[in-house]
């Protein structure tokens, strides 16, 4: 039987650049990392499919935290293809119902695909996927974070609903055919016994090229330490702020992002000359900061359930810069990656400060060696080209002479 690559649909959260800009204005913690991962996931799937379509929801917190109620259907062009955003009502409870309806209204279209990949554990997407699996569509789930993570902005009802969501999502995800998981704990929790690709992230070669052509524009002698991301205690930012009085005078910590510690960071920048508060920035500014920095840091605590259920995807993004990266020893970091990372072994403020000060005293040549070799290690294991061989059997292959028959060997291939 002659086979072909499958027709695949991705259910994700990819939005237009204009919508992403709006999200930064109307959502106190915009899901920028979700968008970035969705884009590289789209490119990865595109490399292994016959035909790829993408169905998306705008990732926003419930109204009134996210300051918009109605999102209509929309289409934008990205990478030469149409990206469809589906409509929904952004009110707690109604969001789930209207998102499920939006998917079910496209059921006849979705059931024509050989394989559907669901990005994340959002309950309406999982329910629609269960219906599609019942009629023979192959289903995979991409596990990036634990379902139902409670945010500081969540109210009582929202917290209660997340507990329910979490229990149901575990049951539904275990029915699917395969997983793509950013940590082993996520895989064992949601898709035990299923074929899984374990990866801490997907290397973004487009970001690598943008940083490479960005000229280094530095005039001061400061040692720049840069952090991008969520600004909360859970991500280690409170500990990072506590290091400020302990850092050498030439060290400058530059912090960018959004989260509950924004006011504390702004206050610290007013009192400490070695901290710069940049707020939430666009991709162009991120590229410039990466090009100009001496060290990228990820101070997220390595112990506890959050660390086990999360991945070092931020480090994979950092790797594209070719700059040295400092991190705690997250459980999902492999030894080949850890070899070229500058470790934080003591997660207290004095321990983090000591690690940063030690890095600032390394020669430029040694720092460059860390950055370049870390990037090379990430590219070897987690570039789109290197992941294609592992992904293809999970997606399945389809016989041209068969009536939408999916090769079951794909389901059994580890």
C-alpha cells in the first residue's frame, strides 16, 4: 500500500500580531509564551504533514480580568497559510460552552482530518477531541503545563471550576493516541502508557536568525543580566529582587514581563541603580535585549509540583540567542543541556547573587563558549529538523488506497 503523510489539524491559541498587541493591553498576564510555543509547534507539524490547518481561540482570562467579552471569528495570514480564530464569549462558564459549540459547528470539517493535535488541556478542546476520536480520527495532545493552574487573579468560582477541569482533563487526555510532553511528570499524569515525545521545548531558528543579525549596541561596562517572563514569586522573581543589594556594582539586572510583582520591581528600580524595569515588550525589543545581554537568567525554583509539571521552555527560547544562560536545576533538564548551563545550586537570594557575581567574573571567551555550546546542544535535540523523525510515526501515515484508514503502527511506535 502506498502511504502519504497525514492531513492534520492543530487546535491551539495562535493569534494575529494585532490581537497579541491588544492582549497586552486588556489582560494583566497575557499568554505570550503560549503564542510563541504555538507558532513553533505549527511549524513543526507543517514539516511532517500532507496538509495542515489551524483552529485557534484567543488566549485570555475571563472577563472582567480580561477586559473584553466577545471575540468573533477571524482569519489572518501567517507563513503563507490562513490561521483561523474561532468565536466565543469570554465569561466564566459561557467561555467553555461557546468554545465547544464553535468546534462542534466545524465538526464535519474536522472529521475529514486524519490526525488532530490539541495544544494544551483546555476542557472544550478535549471534549471535542473525544467526539472526533469516537469516529476514528487520531488524537494527540501537547502537554505544556498542568491543567487548572490557579492564578493570583482568579476568584473563588474560577478556582473551583479549575479543580473540576483538572479532574476531567486527566480522564479525557488518557483516551488519546499520543502525547507531546514538555516534562516526564506531565506525560505520566495525562498520557500514561501512550507513545510520547518528551521535549523541553522546540528550538526557534527564526528567533536565532533575528538575534544573529541584530547589532550589539552597548556603550557601558555593566554586566547585563536579563529576565523575560512571568513576574511572580513562583517563578523566582521575589528571590531575584532580594539579590539586588548583594550583587557586584557592575551587575545590572534587566527585568521584562507582566505579573503580580510589577509594583515591587518598579519600586526596586527606583532605589537600586543595578536594576532596570522594562515592562512588557514586543518581539523586536526582546531580540535587541537578547543581542545586548551578557547573561540570560531563569530563577524558577526547582522543587515542588510546579517545577515537576513545567518545562524549561524559556531556556529553549533563550538558547536561540547564543548567549550564556543561568538556571536552577529544573527536574526536566537533561544532562546534555545542563552541561552548558550556568547552574544556580542555592536558590536563596545569597546563593543566586553568588552565582551571578561568579558569572560576571568569567572571561568573555568562556561566557561565549557556554552560550554557543548550549545553543548547539538544543539544536541537536530539539530543532524542527531533529524532531521530525520522532513525530512522523506518532502522527501516523495514511494509505492512499484506503478510506481514511490510519496506520495503527503509528499508535504502537515508541
